[in-house]
C-alpha cells in the first residue's frame, strides 16, 4: 500500500524519523501541502495522513484509491467524517498523546503571568540587577497560586491532568463538566459560578456550536478583573476582540493562549498588541516526547488498519 503524508513538517521537522512507517509500504512525505495540491499528491494513495490539510467531500470524490485517512492529531475536524463513512473510508486519530505537554504549557503560561521569570531575566542580561542599589528589586506584581481558585471548562484527559497539577500547587479547583462523579477536591459548578468565582480560568472543552465564543463580552463581565484566562483548547472558544477589549480596559488581568481563531493569525489580530496577552504559536502539543508518541501511535494505527483490525477509529 502507498501512504502519503500531506503535512509532516510540524510533527517531524527533521529531528524524528518516519522509518517505522516506511516498513509498512511505500511512503511519500510532504512538509506542507496547499489546498490546490491535495488531490494531485494523494491521487494514487491508499492511505493519507494529514494534520491540517482538509480532506473534504470534494477531495474524497477525486481519490478513488483512498481507503484510510489518518489524522496526525486528536481533533479530526479537517476530515468530512460523514462522507468518509459513506465511502467506507476508515478515519483514525491520535488520542491523548499530548496530555502531559499541554497541561505543562498551561502552567508555563500561568507562571509567566504570576512570576515573570523571562521579564527579569531579560532585564538582568541588560545590567538592571548589576546596577541596582539594593540586593533585590521587583517592578511587577508577584503572586502565589496557593489558596487561589482554578476553574476548568471540560474535564477530559487534559482538563483532569490540569486539575491535578493545580491541586499540587495548593489551589482550589472548580469545573464545568458533564461528568457526574469527580475526584476528591474538584467542585462541579455551573458556568456563571465558575466565571464569577475563579482567579484562573482554563479552557479544555471541544469546539462545538454550544462552546463557540463561550468567552464573550457578556461572560467576561462576570469575571473578576484580576482573573487570568487561559486557552490551550481551540481558538474560537473565545471572542478575540472581546478579550482584547477587556484587557485594554482593565477588566481582565491577563490572557494566555496557545491557540487563536485563525492560525497563523493576521498581523492586525487585536490580541497580538495587548501587553497582558501572552501568545504562543500552537506549540503546547509539540514537545519532543509528545511528537515521538504522536508518530508512534499514528504508525500503530496504520499497521492495525493494514492487518485488518483498525484502532482509534473516529
């Protein structure tokens, strides 16, 4: 069977190997694929692997050999699942490979706000501490996490791991979740109470019609002006302009995000110019260890399909 990877660069920019996948048959890897290149590149492929390249109904109609689509991510909205099912095309994803990495990024962002390590390191490279009259100086607010309330929207694998880490910091944890039974120390609350009582709010829910712009002008009004909002889930969970305005008006203390509504963002995205917005370029999933797991699970998925017993089916 022939396998084509349409956009392999982000998962493997050259520091890892596709060698195990090569053992399963012919393999062609493209770093990036433009929409207009998709059909030509996948024309004779039995298996297509994609991260962000969209495999639509129209694309599938032009790929008669296609038997399997492997999404190199957990989210699979880049594939028309209904059409794939109609055509008997197996679709798989890679679940839970980045749980530890994303949870770690949540607290990297949070500690950036509360401790400002990079701020002080940058100043001291320029001689600030060396020229200081006292043994210590502090020009930002430093705050402890212990005793504060951490709110979570969505208690899947990542949300639950974030809750555990928050508890390890001595924080109280509240969650908006569909789960009926929660571990000790996690309080289940409705959205309004979550918004109005937490010091930190972290988003870990899927993007649906019901969660799109969950954080908007109205919901921001219910949050404390000292709150820190973190989004490592999906960009459209928040209204970019509403959050930017809340930051500018002092109604939200800080916004931390690894995802934005449009990626890469336009240069005039209102969040990019806000000094209290801390934006990373969708890298929470991309630790070396997580990418090893991603490639291994994706390879296992393909092997299982070839052997007639597909796993991680969507």
